[in-house]
């Protein structure tokens, strides 16, 4: 029995329409570029045309002389204030404006602040930089070669281009497993560079008010509180005098986690000029300088028994980080959570060797819709799994099933140390196979082959770690990873909820209210959700790595429970009974022995301000900081069927089935939207997105005619299915979902094309699977590498 119908009040499980869309679809969103402040100036950035060059001199006199120019910032200006370099989120340093050298094409060299953006742009072009070109290094092989030029000669004790060598797992145990193997399956892969493509690029408006000493920065950040801490520490400003406001954000996907030079320069400019300074990045600036992801080479090996069991896994990964190591990732793990690979499989031995290198490319390693390298991990895993099944001559679905962690084996400790706690992996696979009509497709494929048609089926199954922390193991720059929610119930029973997360389009304003509705029985429409203003929101680590539901969402449930606990005392007072005799049903407290006698949560709210028990602190509000006991481990099974045209190498998706288990779904419609978006990105990565660098370090892919975004026309149709295994430690049983499809999806597409090519000799084609690459494979029967020749595994 409940006082209110949970679905009707928009609680858990309701496919409630997104409240934020009211303003978005009317064009009333409030993005950084919509904000206009009195007296505001505009900043433009002059970027390096060269990938590697020494700066001999910078002559900005012509720019200074242009009418309307208020300030020109160069590395020298920054250095005078100790701001030429800034710390990165991975304990490296990054140039704000170049002083000694430029280290990638597009690097920030100077900034002009002027009355309007056009004057600023023209003035940038009037700055003369005298460069002495140096040999550019565009891949790890060049970077690691003997005699390679030193990219980071600014760093003391840096004698080569290696950033780190990192190792995890049991090397000897894994060697023993390989010695016992009936078969060793090997594969070499490159996960190419890619770039998030939010509709809104990065930008900031810094507004320093000398009379109050307050610095307000409106900016596109997914983690406002981290930015506030960074500004306080780097600029040595008092933290209480810094206000970071992240208004509506037109998509983030990881692009808006790091600190970029444009933010820092606009802040300094505002402090120097005592006027608001706006910087809005253009698309090319975004695509060539901020937020690169992936770019990892893998040599992978699986030790296999004849019956299909995997005895051990070895991975050697070499990550190209570009000129600065600026990944946002937990401090402990040099290559993110790469070692979460194979978590859904029961494998006794595993060893990972990871190496990070500098190159003359923009900083890479952003967790693009991904929990810190998990996308690469799961792609490598599923490509290795399919290659191994083929090497064994075993059905790819059966190979997975044989090796899955079984439902009754949880909690399960992976050989790399993660603890997975729940899942129904075989069931998800079965749902997917049933939906796609697996056996029928295999027969169809065989028949088609007789007529020269190439059909293929690709599977990708994975569990991934979402929701960093817990704080014991996860921190960024020493700041522990937890999150927060603050809930204020007004006397009329309406509420204001604030969290430390920050939506970039995921619909937090809708779903957080649903959690409160579920916990308290207040209608979701009575709850206003606010995020993104550090002056009002409780401290949080921000939104990335699909951590909002696992961490901030949990905090929302916990703060609601604190409110309910206080409301129970008020209810006892109103009902004139002892608290022990009070029962709760959704939306109402009642007398255990007389269920018809009760008070609603709204009545308790009114009493909290007008008729509270003697000695009780008035009001009904609270805050909860939630430190999760573990990550959440959603599971996904993506199955794709394709037909490859043997004459052209063009491949078409026939069907795409997705089975996602993200635990309890708060809003099924939003969850499905997340999955569709992720699958679209996965398809783009597998099929069309290419951002690379020529031998001079020129970025190829600096606009949307070269770096392609799929439209509804190209994107395949989705067939979505669900399995629900509640997360055992999350207060409402939810697991993250935001990035699952982007993480698990790419391998399903590639596996499908490779399945169509099975028997031709080709074991791998690197993404994107352009028709010419597929055609080349069909002609040669050899692997097609998207990268220069690499033998990382032999290193
Ligand atoms: O951190 P981020 O918001 O990107 O990812 P998420 O926590 O996976 O949530 C994405 C969106 O899906 C949010 O609006 C969540 O509230 C919603 N969601 C849900 O309705 N049910 C789940 N089990 C997981 C997420």
C-alpha cells in the first residue's frame, strides 16, 4: 500500500519527459556564449602552425597598436606572473602560453583581448612569431627511436620521451599460464585518436571584480569544484572568492574536464584589465587542441586451453599522450583503468605492461565518454576474444559463455584486482542471441557465402567499472572521489535539490527529482534541481566516467533518507505517538495500529517550520556526501550483423541489437537515449571518424568535413533490450549507463566485419573501417594497420 502512485508522481521507473528540454527545444538554453556582461571584452588565441619549433622571438607591437586592442598576452607575460606553465591532472606540467618551444600544431602562443572578437582575431594575425622548426615526432615509434629529439626539454631529469612505464598483474603467474597453454592467440591493434564533438566548444567568461575581490568564471566545465580548487591553488586566490558557474553545457563527453590554457588566460586578462573577458573556442580550435582521446597501440596475447578456457592474458599497451600528460584520471593508475579489461571473464592470470610517451601532438588521453581508458580496454578485450575464438575454431558466443564469470561467482576478484559484484552475463548474451536470431543468421551467412555474399556477425560483451570512487582508491590530484547532494524541503512541500555533479545533457534535472520522488513520495515536478554553481552546490567531483548516478545519484537517495528520518520524528509529534509506532509508505507516515491515521510528507514539511517538536531544530533540509563502497559494474552485450560488398569493401549494418544491464533504471527513456547516443558514437568510431597527423604533425581532421559525424541517415537502427541486476551496494540498485554503448559498441562493429572476412587471412583492420581498408584486406588477405608499422610487442 502506498499513499501515492510512484509512476504517476514521476518516481523511479517512470519515463518522465526531460524537464530541461522545455528550455532547450525552445532555444532558451543558457550557454556560456549566451552570457553577455556589461563592459565585456573578447579574447582570441594565436595558435602555432608548427608541431615542433623553437620560439626565437615574438613581436606583438602591431597587434598592440591596433584600435580596440586592450591586451596582448604572451608566454613572457604569463611567465612574469609564474603562470606560463600549469600543473595537469596527471602530475605533469603543461604550457599555458608557449615560452621556449611549441610542441604541437595548434598550441597556444599568444592571446589578444579586444573590444570585439573580430578585432582580437585580426590582431592575432598581426603578431609575428619567429619560429626555428624542429623535427616533429608524430607517433610512439619515432618517439622511442634512438636519437629522437627530446620533446620535453623543459623538464629537469627528462632524458627521453617516455612518460611512464607501469605494470600491473602477476608476471610470473601469467608466464606459467602461457607455458601450459594449448594455443596462444596474438593480435596487434591500434585504437586511433578520436575527439569528442560536443555541439558547444569550450569557452569561459572571467569576471574579476576589484572592489569585492571576487572572481566569477562562467565556463564549460564538467567539474566546477575541481576548477575552483585548481584556480585557488595555481593563481593563489582565496577559494571563497572564486565562483565557478557552469551553465547549460552543449555536450561534454570528457572534452570539458581538463583545464585549458584559454580558461587560464581569460582569468588573468580579467584580473589585469578588471573587466569581464570572454573566450569562445571555434570548432577548429576545439578539434586541434583540446580533448583528444585514445591513441593506444596494443600487443595482446591470450593463453588458451583446447576446451576454450582462457588461462591467461598479456597486454602491452603504448599510449601516445601528445606533448603534455594531461589525462584526467585517478592518480594511482598511469594508464587509467585499462586493467579493467577482461573483468567479465573468469581468467586466473593477467599481466599488463603500459608505457606512455610524448609526441608532438596535442595532449591526448581525455576520457571521451569513457572511464579512463576503459573504451580502449574493452575494445582490445573483445577484439582479442573474437580472434581467440577464431583461432580455436570455436563459436564466438560459446567461447564467451565458457569464460564468463558465473552468476553465483559474485563477488568476483579479477586478476588485476577489481571486485565485480553482480551480473547475469550469460542471460544478457542469451537475450541478445535470441533477439538477433543467432542460429538462423549463421545459416543465412553460410547460404549467402555460396552465392559470393559476405555476411558477418560481431558480438561485444563487457562489464565496465563506472562511478569512481571509492575514496580509498580513487582520487584526482589527491582530492578524494566522492560526491554530494543537498536537499531543502520548503514549508509547502516543494523542494530544491543541488548536487556536486553537473549535467551536460544527461537529464539530471529530470532523474534526480525522480530519486527524491521515490524516496519521499513528493511529486517529481515539485522538485527543482540545480547544479553547476560552486557558490551554491555542495562540493562534488563533477560528471564524467558515468559517475553521476553511481555517486551523486546515490547521494540524492541518501540525503532524501536523512530528510525522511527527521520527518518521521515530526510525524510522531503530529500523530502524538512514539516514533517506534510510526510506519512509512511512499508519501505518508501512519500509525502502525491505525493505518487510516496518518500525515503526508508535505504536512511534515509544513510542521518543520510551524509546529516542530520541542527541542527540534527547525527546518527540513540536509546534505549527504556519498563515498561509494565500490564501483558499479553494468554489463552490455552488443550484436551487429553486416554485409560487406566484396567488390568495393563497403559494409552496411543489417541489424544492431543491444542488451544493457545497468541495474535498476531510474528513467527508462533517458537510459535508452544514452544507449542510442553511445551506439551512434561507436558506429562513428568504427566506420568513419578519422583524426590523424601527417609527417609534419599537421592535424588531419580539424573540421567536420574531414572528421565526420554520423547523421540519422547513416546511423543504423537500434533494437534495445534490458536485463536488470540491481547493484548490491547502491542505495537504489542503479549502475551507470552513460558510456556503456560508446565503450562496448565499437568492437561489435569491427568484429562483425572481421567475421565477414573470416577465412581470408586478415585478422585485423584498424578503425575506422573505411571501404578502402576493407577492400585492401580482401585483396591481400593481410592485416590493415591504420598506423605506421609498429612492433610494440617485441619492444
Ligand atoms: O555521469 P553521467 O550522468 O554521464 O552518466 P550516468 O550516471 O550513467 O547517467 C546518465 C543518465 O541516465 C542520467 O540522467 C541518469 O540519471 C540516467 N540513468 C538512469 O535513469 N538509470 C540508471 N540506472 C543509470 C542512469
